[in-house]
C-alpha cells in the first residue's frame, strides 16, 4: 500500500486556498518546535452570521503539513465559527483518508492554526470567548477587558 493516500498527494501537489489573504479578519500562526514547520491560517468572517466565508493558508513545512492545511481550509469554509473550533486533527486526517502514524503530528498544526486564527478574530473584534477553549489569553481578550 502506498505510504500516502491519493487525497494527501492531491492536496500536497494541488493545495486548495493557498496564499496570503490581504483583508483577513483573523490570522493564526502556529509552529512545531521539533520539526521547525510553521503554518499560518487566514480567515474571513461574516460578522452577522459568524460564519467563515473564506479561508487560506501559507505553510512552511512538510508535505503532510501542506495537505492538512489545504484540507482544513476546505473543511471550515462556509461553516459557523463554532464548527471550525470543533475541527479536530483527527477529522482532517480522516478527510484525507489517513496519514502515516509518524505524520499525524503534522495535522495537529492544522487544528491549532484554525483555533489561533479564530482567537485572533475574537481579539481583533473585541468578542468575548470561552477561555477553556484557548487557554491563557495573557489578559488581552475582550472578556478580560470587561473586568477592567
Ligand atoms: Fe513538521 Fe510535518 S514534519 S509538520
């Protein structure tokens, strides 16, 4: 059996939604200290419906990181933010028909990049959010400002 599924190869060779988004509402950048790969995710959000109308990415990394970023953008486009936040790396892997075990960590970057971009959107638009989703905010989020 081939190491990589046809879908992984397709998204690696022909990444969807590749490139910087000039007017992004939220940008998330995450990295893996071990391999040095970096993923940046851009989101456009409809403020009224809190729906992700567009998503794009730039990834400096391995083929699996590129394929998972590509698939993640496809999976969150047109979806409510709540669904994007619930996107797990496992769901991305399943949508790609699997990844070799030693490459599953690359898909974690995709999950984290989506969450980081949503957090950036919330911060930039002063929208309060559940701290348990993102962990420590460093006192910079809208809900912390409300306590000031
Ligand atoms: Fe670094 Fe794939 S090896 S994300």
